[in-house]
């Protein structure tokens, strides 16, 4: 009996090598980010400048590391932002699938402290909101401190929350909107009150959480040997123009964050500004737009409930 299967071993070997190379590249991205590697450094001299001068139509022919360098430079210089929709779509379709995960991992995925506005739609108890929540958020790291206020033109108007990891790492201080706004209380980050407003904890606010979820899923794609090539388009969401990358996961929830997810890459920075997530039935369960991001330095009063500008 002939037990030889000449094609399968070669195919399997090629596939295994491809997966191994993908895993190695992602692991290298982690190491590069931690060591301050050249890929994240300035690119105004030598070979790096040569990479930066490569025509967009030729970038996809470069090695992965050089594609990442080129994209970093194009974001920082404003060149990416100046491209029209067709040029952006063609460019990102030409990239190696590892370019975006590597860019995101190298970061930075946010700022040490910053202020931003956020629009958020979430399906809660099977219901899609008639209008989104519109929030003003002030966020600071080391330790993590957050002040969030729900603005008048959105859902849950008038609510306020303060979180300070240096004081109570598992609780937040806040009040509801409307006539119940006077009832300020401490509540668990993932308690009943918090979950009635959102599927997320207050600590999930910001660009860093989106980055974390993306990288977690990227590693899972590698582990199962799934293709990580997204569908590419350019979108404008609530006035924010992004390169929208749609990934369809191999297994859906709960193994992955979503069955299908469209992530909007900022044109000037290595982080995502928008999210559209769909469940296994194809129904959207979340839409997020992070707007008006501005790095800021905050004084202690910003995260103090006694601040006279707040209504605690």
C-alpha cells in the first residue's frame, strides 16, 4: 500500500513556516517596542530617509520592517493624511498583513495624560440606542485616573464619574443624570449600575483599550494560523477620517472580541480612533468614535470630586 502523500507535507510545511514567521514577527514587534528600536526612531537620516522617500506605489515591495518605517514617517509627516481615499485604499491593500499590527504594537497607543471626546453606541439587553452617549474624558496614567462626563447632546446626559486607581482600584465615584444626579455614590467598576450604562468598565476608555483588544486578537489569529489580511476602505465617522480595516475572526465570540470588527486607524498617529463590532449573527453591538484628542497635563483638582466645576 502506498502511504506517501507527496503534496500534503510540502503544503503543511509551508503553512507551518508561514505561521511561525508571523508569530516571530509579532513577537519581534513586542521586543522592538520595549527596547526603543530603530523602527520607532526618527527617520531623517541615512537608510531610513531612503525608505521614507519610497513612492507609495512601491512601498508594498519593501521588507516588512521598512514598510512599517515608511508608514510611521507618513503618519508623522502628514503625508498619509494628504492622500485621497483611492490612494489610501491602494496603499493599505499593498501592505504586508503584519504591518498594521507591528505599527500598533510599536505605538505609542496614546499619551501619558490627555483629554478627548467620545461617541459611543452600545447594544444593551438587545436594544440599540436611539442616540449615542457623548462623553468628555480626562485621562492620566501612572496611576490611572479618569474623569468622565456625559454631555447634553447624548444619552445619559449629566452623569459624571471619577476613578482613581491610587485610592480605590476596584471602585468608581459618580452620579446619574437627571433628578437622580444628586445621589453620588461609590460603586464597583463592573457592578450593576456600571453595567446598566455600558458593556465596558470606565477603565476601558481611551485608545489604549482598543489597542490591547486588537493585539490580543492578533495573537489568537497567529495561534490558529488564520489569515490576518483586512478589507480596506476609507471612512469618515462623526467627522473623523480613518483608514477602516475590517477583520473577520475565525470563530467569533467569545474566543475573539467580535466576529467582525472594523477598526479606524488614525492618519497621524499609530492608534485606532474608531470601532465597529459585530456579533456572530452579523448584528452590530458596538460603535465608538474617539474625537478631539489633545495631550494635556492635569492638576490634582481634575480628579478631585470636590472640584467646584463638578456636580458630585
